[in-house]
């Protein structure tokens, strides 16, 4: 049965808060001396429900939270979080006043941002702490060292704008066991920070380590590790897992999310019947199917049509036909006594069977990050 907390909804995600706290405690044990750990809770905490996740991570020892946008920062402040909060995505100049009032760290790389933040912080007589994004090879947000120096000098003109530190992001540390590119990024990051220091702008905070570096490379931890996917009990990639094993690191990560729905209908259809839009599946024998009230609108990816399985009565039931906007069908011919109202698990554990985010992602031809973050925010998250 689905929990009563979900009200009129037909599916929900159960979030194991003990697993989230355990993951944070486990990751924190591997942090280099002097470094702190941040939990990245952007994108609704990677689909896990930010209002549930942030408290579990703070309980586990996180001393920072990272988000992508000011609206995510506002949600956290409204929910009672008053600690260190780093907005890693774009903060438009028009929102500078909000950034100052929310007391967040802001990622900066543009003079127009500094102009707006300088005006807003001066008007409020409140400091705004800025972290300069350095470009080390990912070619997203960020500045080369000459540009960064120019920006930091420009920031010094504003009495309430504080240059607190620097940040960059690895391009492929989790995608391969050949870390030569990541080593080069680390070298560039260290060189850029040395140049800033030599010019009188020593960063108080440096952050380059993501989930993979947090596990693999203590020498990247600097003052702050930004742990993302690993907080939720998932490995960044198979290559990252292999690299950890080669280094002798035994990291116990526990997946925290289970996505459940209910059986809406059970029906027996004859040999030769086609199932769903496009007639992409045809039965070769009398078949019992169930209709599940979840589809691609909810975030159950259409690309796993005729590939994925769901769990019913502790057994795997293959998806048959195309996943629809609001429903999908599964074959329960070999699972006895299935009835309308029975529980079905789309992602997670039921009995001895387990469908991981990694397995669902492989069926969809994508990554575990996408599978959990694309579950619609309208699907209730329930802490268990």
C-alpha cells in the first residue's frame, strides 16, 4: 500500500533519511584534515526532495549546502536553513538584492554581477561573499587567470563585496580511469590560486573536489568538498567505483530513493494482441498485463519502453508497449495472484529484488543523475 501522506496522488517516492545521513557520515570520514564538506542539494536534492534531504545531511555532518539558483536558496532559507549556502549557478544582476538579503555565497565571473552586488550590498550595509569561477578545462562558467585577476581587482572597489575564494569543476574525473585530464585541471587550478595569492588576493576558500574527487583524491579537498550524487547513495559512474577499488577505498553508499505506484487494472489478453501506442509489442501467448498509473509526465522515461522492469510481489515484471504520458503496462503472466491495488516498485527494492537507478539509466541510455532528477516534483516525497 502507498502511504496515506500522498493524498490523491497515485505514486510516491519514499526517501530513507537514515541512508542519506549514513552516506554523509561515510563521506565525511574520508575528508582531508582541515576541509569541510558540502551537500549539493540542487534540482530538488537530485530528485530526493530538498526539504527532506538537507536536514538528513546536516545531521550527518555537512556544514555547507550548495544549490544552483537563488530560488533554491530562498526555499532553503524559508525552510529554516540558516547555515553556509553556496549558489553555484548564474545569479543575474537583477537579483543582486535578493542574494544579499539571503546571505549566500555567490559564484561570480562577470563585472555586471559585481556592479549589481556592490550596489545592493552597499545599500543594505551587508557584505556579500563572492567565489570566483576559474576556467580550467570544462568550458562552462569561468574565467582564465588574467580575467580572474581583473575581476578580483575590480571587486576590491566595492566596500561590501568580499572576495572569499575560487572554484572550478572537473570535466571527466568520474568518466574514466585515465585521470590525466583531471590532473591537468588540478594543476591549472593550483597555479591560478598561486598567481592570485602572489598578487595579493589569497583565496580563503578553494573548492574543486566533487563527488568523485571527494572519494578518490584527498589532495583536492582544499577547504571544501562539494559532494553531490554520492550523498544520495549512488556512484558517479562505474569507472569511479573501479578507481576507488583500485585505490583500496571501501566506501559504503546506500541508495535512499524508492519510487512506488499501484496496480490500476489487471487484464488477460489473447495471443496476437498489440499493447499500447504504435503497436510496438505483440503477445505470442495469452498474457496477463497490469496497467500502472505512471508515465513520462511523472518522469518515468519513455525511452525504457519494452526494456525496463517493475517489481510486483517481489518479482520482475517487464514493461510491455510504449510508456504513455500518464500510464504504462507490464507483463505479470508469471506472477501469481496480482490484483488491482497491489504495490508496484519502479525504482528501488521490493523483497529480494532491486532495480537501481544505474540499471534504469542503462535501459534509458543515460546516467543515474538524470533518472532521479527527472522524477516530477509533483510526485510526493515521503521521509521514512
